[in-house]
C-alpha cells in the first residue's frame, strides 16, 4: 500500500507538528514525544506548565555534555525570568528558604566544599553496613500486607521504605519517623510548589532537623547527622544551616526517586512477564548478577527522574546546534537521553541483562547522584524480596487504569494495586 506519510514528489518533507508535552497523555507515556523531540528538535524551546520558557535537551550526547558544562549553573540567581515572575515559577530555590542552600542549587567552589564534606560522612561503606537494616525494613513492610492477598504497593511499600531508611541512616529516632512520613507525603502529593501545606511541612521539617542537629552536637553517635557534624575539611565544618540543608536534600532527593524506582520498576516487570520470569528464576537459584543489571536497566528504561534538575546558562552557548542565551533555563531530559538509539541498541526494549548500560538516570558530572549506592541497595532489596516472598504477585487492575503522577522532574505511579496468594 502507498505510504500516506511520504511527501509528494518535488515537495520538501513536512515535519510533523510538535507533540503536546506535559498533559495527561504525556504523563502516562512520554516516550513517543521524546522520540519525536530527539529526531526533530533535539534542543527544544518550550513553555512549561508554570509559564516559564525553557530548553529541553533530549539526545544522549547533548545531555551528557550539558550535565557536565560549567557554563550551566545550578544557582537560580542566574535565571533571567523578569523579576515580577520570581518566586512564582515553581523553580525550587527561587524562594530564599534556608533549606534551599543545598547541593542541587549551588556551583563550585561552594558545591565542591559541601560535597567533599558530605562524602566523608555518607560513604559507600556506611551504605553497605546498612544492608541488613534495609532488609529488615523491607521484610517488616511486606509482613504488614502479606496475609491480605492484596495491597497498594505505592502506599504500603514503595512510599514508606525510603523514608524509614533515610531517617534511620540520618539518626532520626523511631518515634519521630512518622512525622517525616507525613511531611514527605504532603510534598509528594502537592509537589515542590509554594502552596500552604507544602511550605508548612518544609518549615516543620527544618525546625525539627535544626533541633536534632543541636541535640546530636552534644551527644554524637555513629549516624549520618553525627557524621555530618563531625566531618571537617582543612579545618572547615558545615554550618548549622548547611547541615540542616544537607539533611533535607538527602531526604528530599532520596525519597520520591526511590518510591518511583520501585513503582516504575515493578510496572515494567509486570508488562514484561518473560523478563520477570527470568529474574525470578535467577533469584530462586540464589544468583545476584541479573538482579544488579536488572535494576540499572529498569532505571534506564523507565527511570524515576524524567528531567534532571534546573540549570541556567551563565553566558551564551551553543548546544546541539542551538543558540542558548544567558539566563535561559535548560532542562536535561534524562528519560529521553536514556532511550536514544544513537547510544543504546534497541533502546525501547527492556533487557534486564543489558551490559552496555551507561544510562544517565543518576545524572552525570559533579552533581552525579550522591545517594546512588543507597538507591541501588533499596531497589535491589525491595524487588528481590517482593518477587521472592510473593512470587505470584500480579496487577489487580487493568494496566490502562493506572494513573501516573507526572511532575516536571519526577514521573511515577499514584497507586499500584496488586494481588497475590496470601502468605
Ligand atoms: C542527585 C537521581 C536516589 C541523593 C541526583 C541526580 C539525579 C539523581 C539524576 C542529579 C540531578 C542533577 O544533576 O540535576 C536519583 C535516582 C534515585 C536517587 C534515580 C533513585 C533511584 C537518591 C538517594 C539519595 C540521593 C537515595 C540520598 C539518600 C542525591 C543528592 C544529589 C542527587 C544529595 C545531589 C548531588 C549533588 O548535587 O552533588 N540524583 N537519585 N539520591 N541525589 Fe539522587
């Protein structure tokens, strides 16, 4: 049959219209739109739902370059948006809240100093020591619903696990951890915008963290907050405000991301029963190789962070052939870069055993995810334990009925209803 999309002889090929971004359909499946952008407008200027104009970078090579480009600042002071719009754009950090002086809003040399200090406290070794505790937390949460034969894995599992894990690492006493669960719930439901409930939750969290830091200073333990207080570099310490902002970003950066790693990861496994069976067989045989590559592939295939956090051009630059003016916001679309056929063989295929998998799900360059070792530990433990303890776990609704929470930065499921044989 004739190809109806082929241009008539002698006319220039028509470029199809740009897809609609940020609507309901896009939140459900953004990948066709990303494929279009990569091909037709790889560095694409768009108006975000907040009204801010920004560039979207969707090809792998451009994305990697942008993430490492020092001309792109993380500091919102470089945003050229007219003053009257400031504070209304939803760009985190435009409000001068004290907790906002954190790693994701600053550049070298401040970033270098703070990152070096926190790296002394938040080490891969500390995460490795935490392995048995993550297993206990995981088992405890599964115990809570294993007898019911059904559960919403977002609310009963993926949501509480990272909150309890990071609270324990920081040294938040058990009796206070449910407060964090409430505050985090408020933030995930309503996003980072300056609305009442969220602002109140951030304030309460800050007050709590500052008090906790005070208490720990007099009674240092071997938790992460004590580690942050103790960490020094050339005689320099974190100020109290810096320590509170650091604890806050560890909570904030490590929370919704991990919820969505577990939720999106399970969703991908449910949609690929053959791959899932392979993973379950390998877990049953006591192997861990496939589990390790699987978590990386789930991150590449449908990772929790769609767009890396904001960057702002400090001077004019060219990216992917596009001129970007000083003051323009640039958003690197990690989810699009990680499906780029120029970098990944069969990018739209889920291959849990994929070896050549240098995905950008954790970012790249100086802001590369500090919590990647903890995220991997939680992701592996959560998926392996669920699939081992509840082997016949399945979706309890039609996949089309699932609803996605499409924020600007994060994408994940609102609920994940499942059923299984009660244990
Ligand atoms: C930075 C992804 C879990 C702490 C980042 C960035 C990405 C990312 C893409 C870079 C953002 C940018 O360049 O704009 C993820 C994913 C996770 C995860 C996909 C889970 C699957 C965690 C956890 C923690 C954490 C568990 C801590 C407990 C951080 C911090 C930064 C960061 C502190 C800022 C680092 C810096 O600016 O130097 N993460 N993250 N993340 N992440 Fe994660």
